[in-house]
């Protein structure tokens, strides 16, 4: 017979891999890269960024084998050349805020799939992260 406490522990342990969807590049932390499913040739990517260092940095480019190009976009949907990461000031890339726009998708993004995304920072360098396609990105 399973007791409720044991069931809760088993459920929590089963969900830990999904919760541990974060990456680190030096002082830059990247949390939960996600994208909503798409039906067209464009999609958005959302994630959380945190600069734990004492020096400002910038996200200056992104790429993925899933799209021909990726634009950095501001809150107004206009393309920007960089997204500033001030020290000790977390930034959420999300709908209505700065985010990444995938242009020329090789195929629509399907619920539950994952794909690689390469992020390039002016100071910290380059890192490959994994984007999860989910119905309601966690931002």
C-alpha cells in the first residue's frame, strides 16, 4: 500500500529532470529555453537570462539548425543588435518583452520536441542549449 507522502516523493523525483532545464556559461545563467508549437515558418523562443558577474554583457546572436536565421527582438517586435544583460539583474525573454524570433523554420515546431539553440554573448562566449517545445512556456 502506497502512502500519500511516498507517492508525492516519487512524483517529485520523476519531475526533477524537467525542472532542471538550465545552462551556465561562466557568469551567465540560461533558464528554461522554450518555444510554443508553430504551424508556420516562424516561431519565438523564450528563456530566462541572469548575469551573476560584476560586468555587463550582451546577447549578440543566436542560431539553430532548425531555422535559416534568428533575430533578437525588442519589446516592440523590432529587430535589435543586442540584448543587454546587466550584472545581478535577471531578464526574462518572453511574449511582449525581448525574445528570439526563429525565421525560416525547416519544419513547424511540434509539441514535446527539442532542438539545439546556440547563443553568443559579447563577453561570455558561445553556448549550445536545448529548447523544449511546450504549450505554455514557463515565463
